[in-house]
């Protein structure tokens, strides 16, 4: 029996899903294998933003992201080099997530979030 790769094409993003490998790739001339449906619009297998545990990694400096802290979601900016004042007015260097529109800092070692995720893409608005 001959193995053949099977792909589904997403016309919204222009990528092909390898059905068996569950990986999306771009092929300028199309993949070699069986293409099941060239008009497929459902990206349900396409990787979506996911919650990333902070122990797996952190965003780049000054990236705006969503964070999860104490079962609440916030929009914040990641600061790889920042500081806060402790109870004795000592400056403590740390990494942290600054709450958008605020000076509040979710600081590492104090009240650091458990997870973060990139902001989703904004929808296209027809005018």
C-alpha cells in the first residue's frame, strides 16, 4: 500500500492542513498529495491563540497581551526590566505585566500571573 498525504486548504489564510500530521504549512505551488477541498473556509484545526503558562515562556519586552491572574483576565504590557517599591520603599528589580491604562504592576515574586496569551487579531470592519 502506498502512503499519501491528505491536505485541506484554508482559502482565508492560504495554508494547507496536513490532516494526518495536524500541521499547517504554506506551499507556493501547493503540496504534493491529495487536496480534499480547495474551498474550505473553516480554520477550526488552524492553531488558535492559547493560554501559555509563564513557566513555558514570557512574551517579548513591551508586548501587549492578555494575562490570567486569580481567575480574572486582564490586558497588560509585559516589561522584562522594571521595578516596584516594597513596603519599606526599597526598589525591587523584577519582570512584570503592567495593567493597561494603569500604573499597577503584576510583579514577579509578588503577584505574577499564571498564564498569558497574545492579543487576538482585530476583526475587519466594513465601512
